[in-house]
C-alpha cells in the first residue's frame, strides 16, 4: 500500500503526506454524509411510526420527475389524520 501511495504522490507531484491527508479527508466527508443520511432516515422512520403520515412512492416519483425536468413542483402533501 505504501508503495502505491508513493507512486501516486510522485505522479501527482505531491508529498506522501498530502496524498494521505487528502484520502483521509475524502473518507471522513463520505462517512459524515452517510451518517447524516442514517440519522435523517431514523428520524423519518420515527416520525412515520408516531404519526403514520407519508407520501406514496408514486407521489414521490412524480414529484422528483418534475424536479428533474426543471418544472415547478410542489412537495406532495401528507394526508391529515382523522
């Protein structure tokens, strides 16, 4: 591994330390994003379990398709509890 990193550093005209710091930085950013997604997912699941409110996959897909097409799209409304 060390030889591979040294070759990469040499090819990029960077220090070995710079390459390792860059790799660690990218790893940490990726893991932080993954952890935030996990926390958001747990919060959404908890909200669903508490309220039962949700949008269907079809509603979400239609909304995202409009956004992807550059059209104005209103976020689907959650049904009201009775």
